[in-house]
C-alpha cells in the first residue's frame, strides 16, 4: 500500500517536473525563469529522494559541465534574443534557487537530471513511465540501445551506477579533510560549495563596479562601462563591457551619466583657460561663484564615494573573519536606485548652472549683470536663490566701483566694464561736459538712466572740485556711506529703489551737488555772469547797444581790413561809462571785450566787429560749451541792429532831409519818391516787428523762465540744463540753425535793404546833380540878363535839354530798379511767411500773422492766400503731429476739374 502511494507521488512529481522542463525548452522569458527554477529545483530534489538509485555510480557529469551545456542549449533557442542573455540569467537564477542545497552529490544529480531532461525527455524512461520503479537491467538496456543520445545519457549508460554513489545502494555522505582530526581517514566536514561562493562574489563585484562607474561619471571621469563621446561630450556605454551587465543597469547608468555631462559644461565655463568664460572682474567673481558651486557638488560626490568605500571595507572585514554565511548577510549598500533618487536635485541645479553659464559666455560688466538679472523671479525658489546668489557675487566689483567713483571720484576699471568712462584725450576745460560719460552698453538693466545719471554727476562733481576748484573736501559721512554701499550689494538690483543702498546713493548725490552749486553761485557768481551775457551778447542792454553803435559808426562803415581792435576798446569803454552798464559789477564788465574777426573780401565793419564775453577758471569749464551758441546768436541779433541802423540813420533820415531840398523837383521825382517811401515803410515795419519779437517775445520771455528754474535748482546741472534749454529756445526764435529756409529768406530781405540804401544814395545823387544843373542854368540866365544878353545860347539849351533827357531816363531806370527790389523783397517775405505758417511752433505761426496783420502779402502771393491744405497740416501742428522737414522746397499745382471728380473732394494742392 505504501509502495503504491510512493509510486503515485513520484508519478505526479515527474509529470509536474516534465511540464516545467517543457516550458523551459519552449522559451520562457529569462525574467520569469526565477519563479520557474524555484519550483523546478524542489521537485527535482523530491524526485531524486524518491528514486535514490536512479544511477548506479556517481553522476556522469559535474555540476559545472552540466550548467555550461544547459546555458548553451538555452542560448541556442531562437525565441530569445541576444540582448536577453538567457544563459546568464538562468545561471544567476539557478544559483539563487539551489543555494540551500549543500550536498555536492545532490547538486550534481540535480544538474544532470535537468540537463538530461532538457536535451530530450522522450528517451528518459523513468520520467515517461514514472509510475513504475525502473530496474537496473531495464535502465541498462535503455542506455545500451540509445547510442545517439546526448553526452549526459551516454555517460550514464557507460557507468551504470545509481544516483546514490554506491553500487550496493548505500548512501554515503561526501566528506572532506578535517585538519583537527587525529585518526586516519576522512573527516566529517562537508565539501565547500565553491561555485556558489564564486557566483555570489562575482555578483557583488559587478554591482560595486557599476556603482563606482556611476560615481565616476558624476565627476566627468570615464570608467569601465561608460566612455565619453568625443563630439558631443556625453557619456555612452562601452560596447565591450556592456554585455556583462543587465539592460536595466545600462539604462540607469546612462541616466546617471547625464549629471557628469552638465558637470563638464560648468567646469569648462569656470576654467579661465578655455576661453568660453565671462570677462573682467565681474566675470572673475562669477566664475569664482561657479567654482564654489562645483566644490560643494564635489563634496556631495565625495560623501557618496566614502559611503561606497565604507561598504567595501566592511565587506572585506567580513570576508577575513568569514563563516559559511558571510556572503548572505544583507548589509546597507549604495545601489543605482539610491543614486537615481539622490541625483535629481544636483542634476536640476547643474542644468540651470549650465544654462546660466551658456548665456554669460564672453559677457562682462553691466552686460553680464543684465543677463543674470533675467533669471530672477521666475517662480522657482531654488532657481531664484541661485540666480540671486550669482548676481550678488557678480555685482560685488560693480558696487565697489560705484563706491570709489561717488566718494572719491576715481575709476578703477582695468577691464572696461564700469558704466562710467573717462576720456583721456579730453582736457580739463571740458571736464564737466565731455570728460566723463555713460557707457550705455555696460549699464545694467536694473540701474535706471536717472540713477546712472546721478552716479555720473556725483563723481564728476568731486573731480570738478578737486581738479578745477582745487578743493579737497570729502563728502560728509563718507565712511558711513561707504559702509552702506559696499555691504548691501543685493540691494542694487532691487525692484523697488527704496533700499538703504539707494538712499545712500541719493544722499551722496544731494550733498555733492549742493556743495558744487553753492560754490559756483557764491564765490564764482555764475548767475551774474549769465545775466551779463544776456545783456551784452544778446543785446539786452538797449542803451548800451545804441551808444556803442553810434560811437563806432565810422568804424562800421570801413572796409574790414582797415579796422583794428585796439581802436575799438576805447569806444567800448566809453559806451559802458555813458550808459546804465556802469552800475554793473566790475568783475562782470571785465569779461566783456570787442573783437575783430578775420575779414573776407567785401566785408565791412558790420561783418567783422563783434562783442565777446570771456570766461575763465571754473566758469570756463561750465560755460565753455555754450559760448559757440552765444556767438551764433549774436550774429542775427547784430544783423537786425545793422538793418535798423541803416533804415533809421541812412534811409529814413536821408529821405526826410532831402524831401525839402528837392521840393522844386517834386513833380518829376514824385513817382519814385512815393514808391521809395512806401517801400521804406514796409521794410521798417518788418524790421521793427522782427526786432521786437526776437528781443522781447523770444529772449526776454525765455529769460524770465530761466530765472524761475534757476531759483528752483537743487543742483548745478539743473541750472546748466535750464540754461541749455534757454539757448535752444532762443535759437529757434532767432531762426538760427533751423532746418527750414527761413534764414535764406531773411538774408534776401537784408540784402534788399542794403541794395535800397545804395539805390537811394545813387538816386539822390542824380537828383541833386540835376538840381544843381538847373540852379546853375538859372544863375547863368540871371547873370546874362544882368549883362544884357538876355538868355542862353543854342548850344547851352541843347546841352541842358540833353542832360534833362538823361535825368528822365535815369528816373525811369531807377523806378524799374526800385520795383525790382520791391518784387524780390516781396518774394522773400512771402517765402518767410509761408515758412512761419508751416512751422510746428505756434509762436512762429502767430508771428507770421502779426507780420501780415492786414493781409497785404496774402493778397499778393497766391500761396499765402490759399487755405491750409493737407500738406500744410503735415508741416504744422494743427493735428498735434510733428513736422516732417523736407530738404528742398516744394511746389503746389492746382488740380483739374476731372481730378476733383475722380477724388470726390476739393483738395487743391498736391506734392510735386
């Protein structure tokens, strides 16, 4: 009964074992073979135990030989790919599944049974007929008949011994030499399982090498499994060694090696020898911060290496003091999965460091700071803090430059990265305006133009006080301000300029500017000198100008080459003593002088004589750039005075004086004198309006505005800026350097006035010559009557008639010439009025209306009589648009009725 149950159990075990072998032969995936072997090994052990005499002798093959053949059979299966490595996977799983079997003979039987069943299960009778106990004779006959079996079955046939290692069926436990025994023979120690121990040791070494390679890759170092691509710089698996590790390990190694790629990128940028780094002192500070980041990362990697080394040392100590289970102990070790969990944060930080470093390549100064500033406030606290730290360190040299400049007036910028630059080629006389300037390419985005201008002016003021005024006074509270500026670097890129750093900058600027203003307004009398230039160079002191011209009228009429400046100095002093100018500050009058410019052909005294206001010392540094503008303004003002003098003294006065003297010839010259008087009145109206507009509405009104601004000024630059705006405004009002043709029209008007003067002189010369001839004839007739001759001779009458005809012809010619002057003058005035009406300045437009208050020129000029058309709208400010200045003159053509019909409106004018 028990034998029957035993056979039934063996049969069931055999069938189940056969099914597992079939699955293994059919191609179970290597990943699932662990579970298969975990079930197969116990079934095989049970089968061997139930059939202990399956072989009469020791197993034909050793365990190692059987495993090699099994791996060869499995790898030859076409269902598994080369990347699956079925033989290696089977070997690893077999070692794990059979680790509890210590009896080497049992291990040999187990491996032989699996190999024999795997080669061909159809020829193994005990598995096919598992229900019957096989006899030795039947087994022997089966082995003899099948000569073409596999190597394992052939050896079993030739040996013909059972599985128990004893021909008599007795079980003998394998033993080894025992050095402690004293008797002869084998001891009782079991044989060691060297294959199992070696396999476990190989697995431990492989895991250690893989983790070590991953740590090497963090530092950008190549290893056994990872090599660098020479083109991309990324890591890739070594094709010679990648087959010894699993695909999972390969994928994890590649993921971990990405950290080493970004490590190399940051290291390349932080190295000054590569040439891809930032430049200048700010760039060096930035690279120093990158090196500090790399040092912290290296410290973290060193901790990982220490952990791995500690595990290895512990393992080696266990091996030295080992027992039978030293490889089975589960100690805490560093694995690839733990490295994957650790490397996420360093990888993200290295990626952003690489991105920031790439953006900062070949940048320096304010440009570098602007690039770093873009990475602030992006929503990620880690990135925001990283960018903040990098920007704070990089701005350290910039803040020290600002401190040095604002408190001492010095520039320490050997790399050209400070946004304030000094021009060495500019002298001290141009220190305030041209010596120092902003370098906009180096201005960081977080420093506004207003703040940069204050920083520039503060250092400029200190240099002005030290080099021009020879004053070495330091800024009040210099040490406190320096401490605040140097120790609050992060405040410089604050979004709201309300930090202590900005307050220190504002305090330093206010104190320095007020100090310079007090010196220039007080001891150096800046405002008084501006008043003096306005009175004398802009001809604001009317009585002085009139007396000065009256004293020099003879010199003004001379040829330019016959005038000498030393002759004019006495006339200038006399004019100053005779007018209210004598009450001005002598220090102001000492700066006034009269000069004679280099004469050109045809120049007279009016063209070469001019007033000059000389400034020296600190005033020259402040006002020297404005002196060419004063000279340019003096010319049109002096020209208007010249025209007024000609009209009042030479033309109108001569006309009034000669009217009575030529009353006897009134009927003959009435037409010419009438036209002359009208033309003179017309010109005098124009000149008087021009002079009033320029002197009062332009200069005087803008001067009042300048005085208000000077009273409100808190810094010297406020006064200078207001003065520059004053000069710009009166330059426009005086038609100086305008983009229109107003100056050319005015010059034509002035030329017609001079031509009128010459024409009038010739006209009256001819009139007086005719009057003298007539008076001489009358005297001759009277003398002849007294002498009793009563009359003139025929020759005398003919000569007198010829002279009269010549005079009448001259009158006609003079009238035509005068009319030509009037026509030329009218065209020039018309063009000037059109330019005024087309101007974008409303004051000039109103001035044009006042010049033609009775629409006299409008009726004579068709262009002025037409309404304000579209082209004039573009040239004026009717719609609030800026004027589009044209280089040349434009012409207007009326459209035909057909064009009116096509366009559907009444536009009359079009561009040429």
